[in-house]
């Protein structure tokens, strides 16, 4: 998959800064975005602060 030139440059910088290849960089970025968006469990236990409310406050 190819991205726009600006995204390809940013992806290349990210991969270089983390010492990983392009595919691993894409996986890490997508995983982080999905976790931050609430679409994927992070593997950490507990309820994220933004999801706390009176009904789940023990």
C-alpha cells in the first residue's frame, strides 16, 4: 500500500527513529490509533479514565 508523499515521509521518519521496518511501523501506528480510539483493547486491565462514570466507580 502506498500513501501520499507526506505520509510516506512521516512513516519513513517514524520507522527510522524506532529502528524498525516500514511494515512494523504501520502496525504500531495503526495499533496505537485503534487503542486510542477505543476500538482495540490495550491489554492493560481496568477502565480508561475517559470511560469512568458513577455507574462503574467502585
